[in-house]
C-alpha cells in the first residue's frame, strides 16, 4: 500500500493535464451542496457516510485522476466498512460505467499502456487482484453487506427465466432473487460485494459500447483484457493447490461464507421449479461442507464470467433461431469473442494443471484439495453447454467475412486442450510427438458435438465464401490442419461409433441422470460413470435435446460436403494461379508510359487490375499455399484419393481451354441464350469464373477512360461529328469504290471488325441489323495521354538529331501512309481468302 501511494504521489504533477483528458466526468451523479464549505471539506474529518460520498463525487469533477486514486486509497485504508459500503456502488459504477451504457466510467476497453502509460499504471495497480479496490471488496465482504443488482440487465435467458418465476440452473442466482413490495416489478438480486464487483466488471464488456476512436485499438493491449488475464491467473491458479489468502487493510479478514447456503453445482441439470419452491427446497444445514469456503471466489468468478459472456442463448432460443425469420436477440462483437477465447485458454491450463494421479474420476477422495476438485469440474459443469450454444449462434449468424477468424480461433482453442498441458513444453519437434495422446480420448468423447457438428457448420460457411481471398483460405487451412492432427480423427470416429451404438433402454430424458442431485457439497458427490457409450449419449442429449438428429462427421452426407469443398478448393487454386500468371504478364508487358501512372487501354482483361493491386502477388501465392495444404489435410482426414479428386474436377468442368484461360461459368442453353445454373451463380459470386465482358456499343460514345484527357476528348468528338455531318456523302462515295482508294478509305473510315462482332446479350440480337454504321472519321485517339506523349517523345528524339518539327511531321506522315497501305493490302487479301 505504501509503495502504491508513493508512486501515485510521484505521478501526480506530470500527469495533471493528461489525466483530465481521458477520464469521463460523472456529472449526472454529482451531488448538489448547500455551501462551498461542504464541497471543499476534506473527507478524512467527515463523520457521516453521506458526506463522504458527496465529497468523492465532487472530487471526481474537480481533481485530476491521479489525485482521485490517491484519495481513494486513503479512504479505503482509513474508513470502516460501515461508511465504505455507502460509496461502494457509486465507485463500482464510476469505474466500469453504468449498466445502461450511458456512463463509460474509466473506459478500460480503450485505455492502453503505450498511449497513456501513467493512467494505465495507476488503473492496473488500483484494480489489481491484490490492489486497493479488491481490498475494499474484502473489507465489505467480511461484514456481509448486500447490494442490489437489477434483474433487467442480466443476459436474456436468465432474465426471462427469473421474470417467469423459474430459477435458472446456475447456483449463482440461488437465494438471491428479491421481490419488491408491490409485486413483480423491479426484480433484483441481493449480491455480496465480490459478486457485485464481478457482475459489473464482466458486464462492462457488453454494456459499454466502443467509442468512435476505439476502432483501431488492439484488444490485447487494453487495460480490460489485461485485467481479465490477471483475475483469471489469480483466482484460477495453475500452480499450487490453494488460492492467495484474503487480506484487507488493517489485518486479515475472516473467510466469508459462500454466496448462498446452497452449495455450488447443486442444481445443475434439474427440472425447473418455481422460485418459492426452489428457494425452500434448497436450504441446507449450517453444517455444510466447509471445504467449499476455500474456493468460493474461484467459483464465483468463473460462474459470473460464463453467465455474463456466454449465457445469451438457451436451447429453446437456439432452436427458435433456426428459423430464417428469427430476429437476433444478442450479437457478440469481435472483442467479446477474443476475451472469451482468453477465458477458454486459461481454463484449459487451469484444468490441465491437475496432478497426474488426480486426473481420473476414480482418484477423487476427501484428501484432495477443493481447488483440485474444482479444476476437474470447471469445464464440463460450467462452460460446455453455454459455450456450445454460443458457438452455434456465431457459426450460423456471423457475417461471411474475415472477422470470423476470431470465432474460429476461439473454437479451435477449445478443441485443443493438449496445447495448454504442462507436458507440451517438453515435447520435441518429432512428428511422433505431435500425435494427440490417448489421454485426451475422454475429452474428445465428452465434447463430441464441439468437434463434429461445428465442423459441419464450418463446412457450410466455407462453401459460401470466396476461397481465393487469402484470409478465407487461411481459415480453411487452420481448421483442416487442426482436425488432421494424428490420432484425432480416429478419436472422433470412435466417439461417433459409441453414440450410434443401439441402446437397450433409454429412460425419459436420461441425460439428466448424469447431472446428479446434490444435497451437500459437490466435492463429496461427484459421479463416476463407467459406461462410455452412455456418457457420450448423455453429452449429446444434454446439448441438443432428446430428439436431436445427429449427422455423423464421417458419414456419407458430410463426406459429400467435403468433396464439394475439395472441388471449390481446386477451382480457387486454378483461379489464384490464373490471377498470378496474369499479374506476372501485366508486370512484364507493362508499357513505359504506365510507369508514369497511365493505365493500359485494354479494359477487357480476365481480372480487373484493381483486384490484383489490392491482393498483390504475395497474397495470391499465400492463397495457393494455404489451399494446397488444406486440400492435403482434408484428403488425409477423409481418405480421399487423387483419382476421386481428378474425377470431381473434371465433373465440374474446371479444365482449361487451349489458351489456358478459365471457361465460362456453368450454364445451360435456353430459348434466349445461356442460363446460369446454381453452380454458375456460385462461381460468379466467388470470382471462380466470369464472362468475358467487352464494350460493344458505339466506340465514340463509350465512357472517357482514365488514360484520356476529358476536355480534349469532348472537343475532338464535336470536331469529328461536324466533319462527318458535312462530308457524309463524299465519304460514303469513296468507301463504295471497288479500287484501292476505296479499300484505303474503308480501312480508315469504317469501324474495324464491326461485322464480325457477335452480341453476347440475347436481348440485343433482335436489333443487330440496326447497328450497321456508315463511314465516319474518328479523332478520339488524339485525346489519349499515350498518343500525345508518344508524339512528344518522337519530336524530342528528332531534335537530338537536329531534325526540326516540320521535317519530323513529314516523316511521321510518310511512315504512317506506308503502314496504312500495307495494312490495307493485307486486309483486302484476307477478305479474298475468306470468300
């Protein structure tokens, strides 16, 4: 405490201006005082709690942030709990913001150490698990104070359940619901200080909307993310068998009673009852197992994080959300998903820190510490079901863009607990060491749907995304790489076989039988199930319901989806190769003038130049690498042969034509021309194939290009139009001649290749005969940057040889006449051969 106070005092002067810039003003909560003396009174001399709260509110407006924290430390240290409990709700709201999101509090989600190092350090020390704020919590906890928390701000399923007078499954809410005197309005929970603090901390991730300037802030750099990591490391330790001891200013505080008389995990999986019945039936004796007192903070922290971050969807709500007309009730953000991933990674490390002799359920004994038992129960009891529904919603409703990578990595982190096991550091780089150990067979079987059904959901997303995009290709590669780990596919397949085994008798809602009814501590009632098949069935039914329809991951339906994905990967690889080849050709054939910023006149390339510029050659190469490895992993998992891939590739028509260009999208011939098939639409949407689109209208009326001078093009068009209108008869007569002069005039005055052009649009075929145009003069080529700069370059080179502008112009005219005569003769000879 002394060190913290000294450091705050050192920071006070240099940070006055900085601190007042980013800390929001709590003007809406500031008290109104009757006299200046009351406003400026020094709180250490106050005797009434109301004056203490009023003084702190005034200081929040008038003092810099560093001074506020210094004063708060002194208040926490000097004042008794009787006076501190009146300022606690205001202080928590001042830090984390209001539940309605109006007040942003200290804005922890935008505070970064590299941007505001002074304020960041103060906040982290003040809110540290062993810092002043947590000591205030323990000081109030020792006196058993309760604080009201409105039910209306709880996650949707919890709020709906309580409002219907049905107690939620989680023991976090047991014996806490308070009814107002007037009836059913204004329901609230009576929380102890630790619960109240953690409720606000967890909900601030959801209720506080990011500020406009926070769009480019890395989540892992912000104070909130760091605090979550510190709280997890402190209250869910991966080393040792006990939590850090409770401490409070002025001496150690006694270990407080658990949150409720009902022991944790007591009602998981039980049928819902009314609030009144549940409240009475779950009262326990005073002589409950005292072992739970040691881990009440760990239980509370985990339950609060899971309830506030994951419990936004119930099984009934998820089933309703399958309707295409369903309206989403809650949409998680990318930041939310990243924080949940941090929680899952730490929970795996927490559970994997069990000693080898304590891993199996048979090792349970009363001699085992409560924390070690809690490590074994944390994931399956608290996290699994809510995480599954959360992931199902994300897979089904997240936009089809690169931001899904956050959800994907969260899912893959949960699927790989072996990455966070202590023995991982001792593994060598051998391929044998990367094989998934048989130790993880129970985890795979008890989380079967996490692997199989979500994999099928990912296939559905992958089949609708553009796999030419490097970010989308990377996601397919990541999933394929994880599932192709040696021995993992065999474990999943074994789990499916156990689930699909025929059962003799299945009682009604038998999955509830694995959720035992506890009358005391969960530590003495942890069940040991030896029937592996029954355990897998229980897992599936508890997550999907008794009437679920299971699609085997290694069955024919999913295999068909994998084959379709393999086809699309092959197509995307060919598309990426074509783009890479064209990018190389464009770079090699790029004219000298394009170095000056002038693009090519050819606008009918297979791929737009801007797409190539945005992706870049390196990104295209990465795409090809990702897709190549992903295809290899999929073939390894589902045992696809090269012959199968070759056959499917040919069936989709992905072969190339003689020029090495992609074929047209998949079409059928109709009465009015080509009609796109569903496959053809998919190919166009994902950029796998495209029609060769070229301008077929009047060349004089086509839009002005970027390589043309707009004003000069318009002037030349008016000039050529006037000449064509005045000399239309003479030009027609000249072009009608059968001699060489007529051929020479037709070469210059008739649009080249007009008769040979074919219309791609069936709508325009009927009016094709009306498109014949007479002879006319076109001067538009003189409005091109390339033409003008080429002329200037010729004159410049001629001046180096002492050739003046007039002789140079004469040479240019003579040279062009020679070229035109040659082209006229070649054109006429070609027409004779066609006849």
